[in-house]
C-alpha cells in the first residue's frame, strides 16, 4: 500500500515585542474569537538567561502577528518554571512547577492549580489551599492534558528529592477536586520530562526521563467510570524515534508532532557517556491508522534544544518557542510547516486493532518490508520456513493486525509447539543452513546489508535520510556500508566486558574448555569462555555487571542471523507471513531490562548461541545442571543437542 510521508519546513518567526529568552515555560493556544476576535498563543513563566524564574504572561496575537503583555492581575501564580499547562475552552490551566529560593539555597515546588480566563485576563486559584484535601504532592516537570468532560489529567514529574513519580491524578472542574487514578496491572516506570497527549478515548505518553531517557510509548485508558484505568505499552509500525526527554509535543490535523529534546548515549557498562540535543521532527499518525511516520527535512531546522514548547494553532500551524541547548537560553520562535508526500510502505495497525491490543511490553519492533521485484537467492534444500533462530515464545497481544509487519505478533499468539517438536524444527533449520555452506557466517551480515542498499534505491535513500537525522554521514556504497557496519558496533575482539567475563570464567574453572591450557589465554579463548559461560548458566547466576555484556553479545549474534537470512533468501523473505527474525530483544539495552525479563533474554541468547556455534563449526559447551556433555559430532547435530537442552530449560 502507499502512505504519505511528511516533509517539514521551518521559517523563523520574528514579531514585535517578542518575549525574553526562556526555557521550562508553557505555551498554549486559546481560540478566543468569540470575545476578542483573535486566536492567542499564551506563554507563561520559565527560567530566563540568568536562571531567574519568571511570572510574566506574554501573548501572541496570531492574526496580527504581534506580542503583547496583558495588564498584570492583582492575583496570580508565583514565578515558576517546569510547570504544566492545558486548555479547556477559553481558559488556560496551570499546575505545579518550581522556583529556586536563593535565601534557602533550594528549590521550592508547587502543587497548586490555577485558571486564567482569557476573556478578562484574570487568574483564579482552584486548588492547593487545603492541605487536607486529596491532591498531588508538590512537583515539577510533570505532564498535563485536558481529556474532555471538564477534567484535567496530571502524570508523573519529580518531587522535592528529585525522585521520579509514576502516579496519575484527575482534577474535575465541576467538583473542584482532585482524585488519584487507580491503575490495574503494570504501569510505566516513574518519569519526568515526558509528553502527554489525548488520542480518541485514551491518553498517550511518549518518552521522558526515568533516570535515563526512554522512547517508550504508553496508552492510558478507562479513566472514566468506577473501574480501574489500565496502562498499555505500544509498539507501532514505522521508524521509531530515538529516546528523549524535554521534548515538545503538539497535535495538528491527523498528526501528533514531537520536536527536539535531549537524548543520551550509553557506554558498554550502561553508564551515560554522552548527551545530545535534538532538532528532529517526529510524527505519530493518528488518522485511521496509528504509526510512526517518516519525515523528510526540506529546510535547515532550528538549533537543537530541550525544554522548549511547540504549540498547534488553527489551520495546522505549529509554533516552536524558546528552550535551551545546554549552553544558552533561547528566545527564538519558528513556524513549522508540514506537507505530505507519497511513498510505498507496509501495512499499518488500525485504531480498531489498537483498541484491543494488550501490552506488548518489550516486544521487538520488527517491521516487514514490502514485497519487491528482486532476484531470488538460492534456498537450502527443502526451504527454510522461518528465521535461523526462533527464541522462546512470549505472550502475544490480542487482536494483532494481519499485515506482514504484524506477522511476528500473530506467530507469538499461536499455540506453542511441544518442546520436542520445536527442537526438531530447529534442528532441521540448523542442518539446512549448515548444509548450505554457512560455516563462519561473519560475512553474511555485511554482505546482506550491502545487498539491500545496492539493490533497493528507495531503501538506500531512506537509510541515508535516517543517518542524516542522527547526525551521521550518508552511506553511498556497499563498500562504505561494510566499513561503517564494522565500526558501528564494538567487535567481540575489542569488547572489554566480554573479555573480562572470559577471564573470570577461566579463572573460576567453569564454563569453558580452554581454562586448563598452559600460558595466558588468547582473545579467541577468552571470547569462547565468556560465551560458554553465558550459554550454560542460569539467570540467577548472572551478576548485575554481566547484563551489558550479555546484551552486547546478544545483538552481535542476532545480527549474524539477520545477515544469514538475507544472504540465503533475499530481502523478499522479510515479507513472508509467519516470519520470525532472530533477536526479539534487540531493542533493549541493559538499563532497560527488568529483573523478571532476564531469564527470557538469557534463554533467547542461548538459542542464538546454539545457531552461531553450529554455523561456525564450533561445538557448544555442555549444558549446566548435570545434563551431560556433548560428544564429538557434526556441528549441526551438536547444536541441535544443545538446542534441545536450552529449549527444555526455557520451557518451550
């Protein structure tokens, strides 16, 4: 099918009496043509360039294209920043935030709720007077949205100790009272600096700071009524954006638009190594299909930033204002113009499907490619029905669509095969691939990716566009792609964590057959020992510091599986119904893992290891727990033996 991709253009907006530079402010659109004959963009508060909190109210007359400041009201909110705001009708509502009290050398946080009536430009305080009434604790960096029926929703933020919060509160304007939202089941990790926005009968939340940035997308529904609300983590089709915090969000036409924010890169051991300010435009399609949309940049964007605002006005206009780039506080304003262009895309998930989907917590974002008229690669004798490695099956979301991109979810929802039958299927696949001549497999990844880029021009363009968004040079040839692919990830020979794990395994005398040889072990022996340790241990034997090593090597082995699949069967295999790609936890980093997920990730790693060991003609180590050793045998048969043991331990 075809889908409209979005082209973005930026135009700087410089109007008389523009507000002072600031970040951590709010900016909302209020349609007050009924009284003033104008649509307003209302800016309040924030921190200026000298780090002082502001209490000014500055308004853009959108038709006149000029800023003005209403007469200061006798009563109004104190100076503050990192508060939240929303609009219902011709009134703006403002909640929370903080101010730095120099005399006390600390932040003072607010829990008050204020209303600005743009008919009169008068403020009124709605809550925060009575300490005994139920209400959110004082906080800053929370998110707020108007959800209809005269109610405001507040989610998350950080308290006076900078502890991230995971609670949700509703304020009923008719009753004039707060009530905490009761949640059934799992809910997102506590966070601040997130983006909250209504979508039909639910509210969606994207990104934020959970003591590290995230790109999780969550849906909250069933807020009305006497029952409990439910959070659902969503995995959508399309180019998922990188993790971020402090980004801005606005809803325009059929899109939800995100701009900028701060992202982080993590070191091998999970520590933050680099922060990067973003200037990208991210779009979530909210029409009759829900998906991330590709964005083509048609003009230079504003400077990268966070803690800015993006406001949607009538006619689909979007205005960005303020923020910080980590060095300076910004006061520029920019119009964002969006238009659609048509490209070929795979099927997407409909809103009807989305309404019935259960949580896809930590499911892989696997997207199938459209069928393409490419020459067929040779196939092993008998054909290969799926990917070289199929990990233990996880619970599937209900109501997944029938699109090729959702075939993975449908396969997950099917009844599991008996362990013996599944092991036999895996054995057949391993033997077929081994018979096809994939001894080392290392070149399969680079060759497969090069094949993609050389043979699919529009995919090559898309990859180059994506690299541009990430600030990387465009890839223009298969040779460059091979070189960049080699440099893109730490090779196993230079993975200090993997080598140290191998040293530990050999020192302990377990997990490898190389520890008893004389002399210092070489790099290959250390790698083999580390992998044998991971392939034979149980989850409760892992140390916390082993998780980054596990995830890094997991991705290496999964990429080998991808490359083998592409080289053996061509890119058209990605569109086959029922395909399951190896590495269903590829999108996770060590800091994203929850303890209850470690056994599943480890079991999937062990299945990947079996496939890699067979294709590299390296018999895997004997499984732990008294399951016996593997007798010398052909590599594929040894791998199948190991696979049966792993499948039994994984409960598949």
